[in-house]
C-alpha cells in the first residue's frame, strides 16, 4: 500500500503520522516544496482555542474533530516527549467590553479541564475596564518545535519526503493508492477552489519571560506565552495576499497589547511574522475520485481550509481523513 501526502505543514504531518499508525505496513510519502519555517504553521501561536465559527460538514463531526485533537495534544503534553514536541499546558483569560458571548466557546467549555467565568477581581487583572471574562486551561503547541519533531518521527517510521511543487494531481511522481491533499492555500490553485480565501495575519514574537498566562482582549488582541517567546497579535485581513510585514499593523498590535499589559513595553522584539491562513467557511475533509483526459484515475482525500485553527484541529481532521481513506479502500466511501 502506498500513500502520498501533499503538504508538510501541521495538517500534512499529522495526517502522515496518522496514516503510519493506522497502516503500519504501508509506504507513506510527503510531497511538498515548503518545509518547517517556510510553512504558515511555523508562524502560528498554537494555542488550543478554536474559533466558534469553525465548521466541518456537520456540528457533530466538528465537535468530534475538537475532541480528538485535544486528546492528541493533551496525551502528548503528558508524555515524556512533551518538551521535544513543544507541547505544554497553558492557562489564560478572555476579556471583552462588548458582549458576554465573546468570552464563551461551545466547542471547548465541556472539553477543557477548566473553563469558567472570570471573577470580578480577575476582570481587573488587565487595564481596560473589562465587563466580561472567562478563565480556561488548555494546551499550547509550539510549531517551531513540533514540525521538526513530527518530521523526525515520520522519517524514523520509514516515511519518505519528496521535494516537489505539485500544481496538478497527476504531476505526482509515482502511483499512489490514495493521495491526501493537505496543501492549505495551495489548494486554491490545485483544486481551483474559489471557496478558499487567505486571511492575513501578522504577529510579533517578543522576549518576555515574566508572562506566564495567556490574555485575549477585544479587536483580535492576544498575548500568548510560548517556550521561548511571547506572541503578540493580531489581525485578520480577509482576502489579503500580502505576505510583507506592515509597520501600521505592527504599531496597532503593539498599542493594543501594551494597553492590555503595560509591562510588555520593555520586552525585546525578536521577530515579526506574517502568514496567510487558508480559510474556508466549511473545512474540506472529503473524498474525491479524479480522472484526467487520458482516463487515469486517482483517489484523493482532501484535508484543507482550517483557517487560523490548523494547529488546534490538525490531529482531529487527520484522524477523520484517514478514516475516509480506510472507507475508500474498502469501497464504502460516498463518491
């Protein structure tokens, strides 16, 4: 059995590892032209906190993705490899002056070990006159550590990596039983998918070791401590293809984060990063049988369109995608 995985970001890597686990005798190959620091995943802050608008094919399936993903990250956090994999536990607050619904999250309120209303005293932890708040405990995955960790594990399991840009499914260099499409924004060209749009994000990575807690405020403001740096964000610019750093976005992020936590003004800025999140109103995880002009047929399972929640949901959609692979091979898939 031979499987090809297109894409080496966090979606591709978790999918490849899931394939190796479910089909231990199969040969799995990752085909990509970007790796590690060249992927959007590398920029991600990596906190397990899905947006409430995130959607799969059904509400039930989407919740299962969340449950499977959190259990994956939490199991890894509890393992002896947690530091190598870059996974830790993190607690934080979500504050809002606007409406109480902003600080609620139906996906994770029953899933996380702690998700509760913030007390009146906690609302005063950050300046800003916050009216509503929640406190939660979750997992954080540092992609800068997880991507090389997952790649090493994949190779140790006998996986192969092929460096190639694929603009057509039939360009792949060998015959695979199933191809898994984890190309993120690349799927716009590969699948001619007009439902896939970039949501541009920009963050600052600063050195602030005294920050041990995550904080979210209004207007997409967040402060997320990682293993070596703290991520300050952010912005969500719909349908923007600009991959260049913008000084005005940087100024706005600093102003909002410094207002939230004034001690950050003395933090050293390590780097500024930009990424295009591959957003789809319904994340695409489904099978497709593709035929070219010569009559050659390919079995493909798509797994892309996670927007800004790729790290959060990757293990969950990977598990679901590999289940679709099994159904395809057994002839049970709904094609």
